[in-house]
């Protein structure tokens, strides 16, 4: 499993335990604790999504640079072989 999936399972388990731990409280108190936990999880995933967006942009830029270098090397190789 990927790291993100383990984080998701862990946070869901935490939310479940928080929800289950409030069983002795009133229904509205229980819902309040559950909602707070879910909001925390949502914020955590928003932060993670932003970090991943930045990482994707960096990897895309790196990929463009590598492709450009590759094209130059292919042309150089063809010249050395006398194809071009």
C-alpha cells in the first residue's frame, strides 16, 4: 500500500475511535467531536494535496528538461552515425 493510503487508514481509524469513544456522551456532543475530527482530516488532506501539486509541477518541469536533453542526444547520436 502507498504511504498516502496508510495515512488515510490511520486517520479514519482515529476518527472512528474518537467517534466510538464518545458513545457515553449525548448525540450532539458525539456529532460535534466527530465533525471536528473530520474537519481536521480534511485540512490534513488539503495540505497534502497542495504539497503534491507542487511536487507534480516540479516533476513535470524536470521531465521537460530531460526530454529536451534526450532529443539533443538523439540528434547528436544520429550525426555521429552519419544519419543526419
